[in-house]
């Protein structure tokens, strides 16, 4: 019965634990990204994406 009285506090503790672990794992991911940015691509060709589409007339943009 005592657990039901303190359910809000248990929820807050669990939520803080999740936020803490998420923040910690995000920091380690940022460190991995920083180290992978230092790697050179070399002489490989880079992919180029070209987006083509028709422009909307000015009357339909604001309608």
C-alpha cells in the first residue's frame, strides 16, 4: 500500500533516470561523430543530388 502513496515520486525518479541516461548516451554519440569527422574521404567522388520541380505561381502560394 505504501507504494501507491508514493507513485508520483517513483515516476519522477524513473523519469529523471531516463533523462540522465539519454543525456549520457547523447554525449558519447557526439564524441563518436567528432572523431569520424576527422577521417578524410580520400579521392572518392561525392554524390550530388539535384532536385527539380515546377515553381508555384504567386497566386497559389498565398491562397
